[in-house]
C-alpha cells in the first residue's frame, strides 16, 4: 500500500540527513535532539521526537506513528526534520504528503 490514511498507526516517516551528499553520523553525542515537525491541513504544527536512529551513522532518522490521533485529519500535510547540536540548529527541506480518507 502506498497511501497514508487518517488514523493509521505504524506508518514510518524517514529522513536521510546528508551534508554535501555525505551521510551525517548522528550517533555522536554532539547531536542533542532530532524532531519531526508535522503541519496538518488546518496549519497546526506538532513537534514529535524521532523514534529511532536506525543506521544513525548513515544519517537515517525515523518517526513511527504510535497513535491514531497523530494523523487524525485527512488532507495535505507537511513535515520537516529539525536537528540540533549544541547551539546549532538545522532544518531539512519541507516535504508534503496526503492523508487519505477511509471508507
């Protein structure tokens, strides 16, 4: 299945963190937080802590949806990863996706 639906649980969002096309090693204690910011169709943001750093040395960060309310509204959504290291803060590109209705 390729669609994301309202109320889905277990959906994984993945970000690949690169710098000049080289994967960033996020396993270092230098990186103090990794958050995904989701913006729903009503323009409400939710900042959620990344749930895993699979292959952290390869720059891969995941967020797995754990509750049915996280994607509780159908329509156009946006997400962005925020990485902090000490006083430095970086934002990924903004990516859009659609949450589809259920029957």
